C-alpha cells in the first residue's frame, strides 16, 4: 500500500515538472512577429448577397484558365518548397478532396462524383521495374512508390457566371467551379484532376493563407484572392449552342482575339446599360 502511494506521488511530481518545463519552453520561444498574429482558421466565409432570378437582367457563362507562369499568378506556383505556413493551392484542394472534406466531380456539371481514392491515385501509384545483373539477365521485379508531384500542376480552370443585377444595377461575377490541371507526360496534355464546387470549397479556401506580394501586413486567404480577382487569366470558352471551346474553331492569334472579344462584350454590355 505504501509502495502504491509512493508511485502515485512520483507520477504527480513528474507530471507537474513536465507541464512547468513545457510552459517555460513556450514562454521562452522567440516570436517571429512584433504582434500577436490571428490564426486564419478563425476566419469565416463572407456570404454572397441573395440574387433573385427576376433581377438577373443579363447573364453570360465563361470558362477561364489561370496560368501560374504569369507574373501576377506566382502565388499559384509551387516550387517544391513550403514557404512558412503558406499552403499551395494544389495542396489545399487535393488534401480536401482526398480527405473527403469537399466533394469533387468528374466534370464541371457536377453530375458524376469523383471518389477520394480516385483523386489520390492521380499522379501517384506503384511502378514495377525489372532488375537485371551485369550481364543483362533478369533477376526480379522491384516496386517503386511514385508520389504525387505538385510541380506538374501549373494551370487551373475556373467556370464562372457574369450577370447584371437589376436590383443593385451592378455587373457581378460568381465563380462556380475550379479544377487543377495535371500535366500528363504520356499524352503531353494538361488534364483536369477533378472539378470542385467553388461555393462549397470556399469554406476550405478561407482557412488557408496565401502570399500577398503588395503588403505583408495585409494577410490574404485563397478565398480573398479569388473574390478580389487578384489573378490573371484568359477565356478559353463561352456558353454556345455547340458547347465548343475557342481552340475547337480558331487557332493562334485568332483564338486570342476571340478571347479578348468575349471579354470586351461583357464590358460593353455594362457600358451600354448605363448609356440609356
């Protein structure tokens, strides 16, 4: 009985010492900033204003490509290193899709769900390589684990709706879907890994910070970046009767002019509304 009491006393003493040591370590840890930083996980999504169908005077659906190689889009680019606590967009979306935090789809019409296991297999898997001796004779097969390479994702597709709200007399835009494009060596094309429903994914994007090249004091999240339109992109498709992309009927500089024409049409519609 005395031995049991002695053991309990020792456990309490050691536990107290450990807690004090931990507290002292936290107190002596240098702070990397001159103020207390608020964790981005405390941020919440700012909801959109409600829009009635009767108030939508005009609407145009377009699809864009964001190329991380453009200077304005450098925050989208992953260079193979993690800078501080900033998480690249491809990790934010892929991790949420693999964990099931968000539901992703095969196409941008959201009809066929893509399972988390299928997302995890994209760009990853096992490669079987035969081993041979010095004379070239077969010995056995060895299996190498191939991990997902985020540097192969340099572009993103987004689907969005532009509309004129008669209630507020403003031209507005809503992003509907987003898809990271993974470069496939075998066919040498950028293919959509999956399509995420953007309004749902905002709950994940708002929790992750992104680098702000203009001001370190103004901390942005991925949700802020998209809502503030802090990216460069070009239009590769607009809604049309044949559901064709621009590259399906135009090439080269003609395709670029067509992309600019669609952009100009949106601007001119808003201008024409205010001209009457």
